[in-house]
C-alpha cells in the first residue's frame, strides 16, 4: 500500500506546469513621450484620490499592455 496522496500525480503535474511557466520570462519594452508619461502619472494620482474617469483612463492604457501580453503568450 502506498503512502502517496491520492491526488499526487495531479499535484506533481500542476507543480511541473507552474515551474515551467515561472521559467518563461517576457520582456516588454515600450517608448512613451514625456507628455504621455506625465499624463499617466496625473491619471494615477487622480485615480488614487477616487476620480473614476481617471480609473477608466488608466484601464485604457493597461489594455494596451494586456493586448501586447496576449500577443506574446498567444492566448
């Protein structure tokens, strides 16, 4: 009789997949103008103070990053 956990095979598989994914690194390089950088920082500050329109503005910028990540990971 084995002392292994009944789900040991599944657990080992999931740990192997996690280890493989952790070893895959994506480097995302982008250029941003000083104007746009300052605008994003202002949006951040406004969003942190509760401005919902600023939150939407930031989400629009984050969507651009997500689109690039989706391309890179082929989702």
